C-alpha cells in the first residue's frame, strides 16, 4: 500500500477510510505543520523528505509543481466528493494499480452525476 501525506485541506474522513484500506497516511496536522501558512512547495518538499506521495484537493498548484519538478513520490490530485467513502475507494483504485507513485501525477475525479 502507499505512503501518503495529506495536505491541510484534505478531508480527515477520507484519510481514515484510506487507512482502513491499508494505506499509511500522515496528515499535515499530525506532522505538526498545521496553521503555519506553509506553501505548497513546502508541503511537497516535506512529502519528498519523508518519501510520501501528496494527497491534495489543490489541483492547479500541484499540477504546476509537478511540471516544475517531477522528482517526487507522487501527487494524487483529487476533486472533492462529499461521499467520503466513495472518494477514498476511488483514490485506492487509482493508486493500487500503480507499481510505484514516484514521479506520477494521478488525477482522481468525482463520478459523473447519473442521468435519470
């Protein structure tokens, strides 16, 4: 399973579901870095120093960081989904098929609304 670092705005409930699926997830809060106004560059730098992929809802900034420096341990950029369990399952499905997350940018989207 993956070693991940959830940024400050990432939903705590999704982290808990991911842990239940066997992933090793460290949060910004648990790392003692909450409410410090750290930049996205610093979030990624910390994740790299701990050999963890980043979990984020901040897609645009992390897409940019990936383009500037793709030598990281993975960026999982998610669209927020109020169904937290479904969101965790989608993340798990997206990363579980990867042999490694190193240098990869993985997009996790919400499912399209059903048409009735």
